[in-house]
């Protein structure tokens, strides 16, 4: 990186330090953690769009799958729910998979015509009704087990760090299925299809209580090693002595310690993903992907399997998004499907990639830090600015009240303004692709 690019990152870290002094260090450290997660998400989208030109807007669906992975991997199993219907649910899901496999075999092996259509229709209809007969009673039994506290199967009780890998694998697996169906579509149709699929994933998470409690949410997700709980630190005599040695309140010191450890873990993941992304981008594979992005017809004429390569890069980018989703759920400590808004937050991640520099991994990291920082801080800054500007007005004056109540809209206004400025003066992003 050149001096200009280093200066841009230094400005971001200076802003984070300023937040620590002006607001609180707890806010600054929490903001840093989310900036790191946002940078990982931006790298995932950049792999799909910056490398291969895939316009997918199903980002939040894969992030949500990463969040689901933390629940099904790290939460303890609910033994009563498993006894009530867990095995029956697994049998029903395996049966559904067998029906799908059977349908594909019928389609492949039978000759096209009326007989194939009839057999395929009968197989799917019969399979659907048998599946529902197996699945519905089992789900009802599971969700009836202490619905206020559990009402779902729980997880495998494995370490949270394992769930981050599972989140990537789960998102990659679903992306492979989606890609096999939709990657033959034109770019605008691909965007519509992936957005619809993301909405379907979110809808399933909201409504299938047996899977992750739906909108009742799953809380108490364990923390990754080596992040402790604040109460454990506050009970430690050694930690109290350490905090007092630096003139810190043990309660504040425990909060700072936890947030710093989260940031260190997320920074390690970001560095690994960034290093692997850079290696891939500068390899022959990366040059081939950019050639496909710039001219699919020419690449195909040179013998490249464009659809296969698109599927490959779609799966890799989705896996990175799944890892980021698992990290975010681990940081929150709870799974809340209602917060995954495909249209709103997919737009935000795309702004990160565009502003940072599409096709440049360092640009995506910069965009992730900058846009998330502004997304969080613009509202309090805007409210303070409007408060200063309207201070000569009486407190009950209608214009002052209206402007102060409109401070929340500063977020979207700022995102649009930044996007317009960057596209006007730096159309290739703050750190453009070489």
C-alpha cells in the first residue's frame, strides 16, 4: 500500500480513538469489533462482485445462515425436545432429501414426454404429503417443550470458534445449491433471484421455531475462547488489582477487556481472510476470474468454463459471509432473525465495497470500516449538530422539535451523499483496483 492508502486507514483509527475520548472507550471498542466484522462481509461481497462481476443481493441470507450455525453448533442440546420429536424431524428431512434426489433421477433417466411429467408429478405430490405427515407432528412435539424457554432442539454444545467454520460451510453449501439453479441467469435476474432466496432464508428462520426459536430468539450463546464473562473478571482478585493499578474501575476494566479480546479475535479472522483473498487475487486463478469478469465471451472462447467458475467464486464469497454472520451472532450473544433485513443491510455492504474500491481487497476493508463507523456515529453527530444549529430557537418551537426528531434520518442521507460524492470524484473507489 502507498502512503495515501495508509493515511486513509490512519484517519479511520483516529476517528475511533476520538470516539473513545468523546463518548466512551466501551463504545469505541464495540464499534471497532463491528467494523472488523463489516470488513469481512465486504471482502465476501468483493470476492463475488470485484473478482467475477456477480451481482448478488442475497448477502443477508448467508449472514443469517452463519448466525444459525452458532446456534446449532454451540448451544447445548435440549434433551427433552430431542426425545419428543428430534429423531422424527431428522427422518422427515432425510425423506425430503430422498424425494428430491428421486425427482432428479426421474428427470434424468426417463425420456422427455408425458410419461416423465406424470411420474415426476406423482412422485413429488406423494412425497410432499408423506413428508408433511412425518414432519408436522414432530415439530409440534418439539415446540411444545417449554416454549417460553426452549421449544427447539438446541445445538451440539461445541466450542463457538468451531461454529464460525460451520457458518462458512453451511453458507457455502446453500450457495452451491442456489448457484446450480440461478447462476445461468442474466445479471439482473440473478440479483432478483438471490434477493428472493435471502428473503426465503430469513422467513424460514423466523417461522421454524424448532430450528432456532424463530422470532422468540436464542440468547445466552456461549462466548468464544478466550473471551471471559465480565462477572468472572470482576470476581478475580488478580484482575481487580490489575485494574486498580491503572486507576480503572473493575467494572469498566472488565468491559474493556472483553471487547478488546473480541476485537483481537475478529482482527485475526480478518487478516486470515484478507491474506487468502490477496493470494487468490494475484494467482493465475484470480487473473482468470478478472478476465471472465471483463469479457465472458472472450474467456469462454479461450476454453474457460464460465458458469463453473461463477459457481466457484459465488460459493467462496458466500462462505466468507457465513463466517462474518457467525462472528456477529457470537458478539451479540443472541440469535435474532428479525434483525436480518436483506434490502437494508445488503445495500449497506454494497456501499462499503463501492466506496472502498471494487476489486481491491484493501479497499473493501477500508470501506467496511468507514461506512460502518458513519452508520453508527452519524446519528449522534447529526443530533448534536442540529441541536447546536437550533439552539437560538425556543425549546418548544415546532421547527426545532421537527429537526431534532429527524436526526435518525441522517444515516440514510449520509450514505446516499457519500455514495454520490465517491461516484463523482473517485468512481473506482477510495482505493481503486490496480
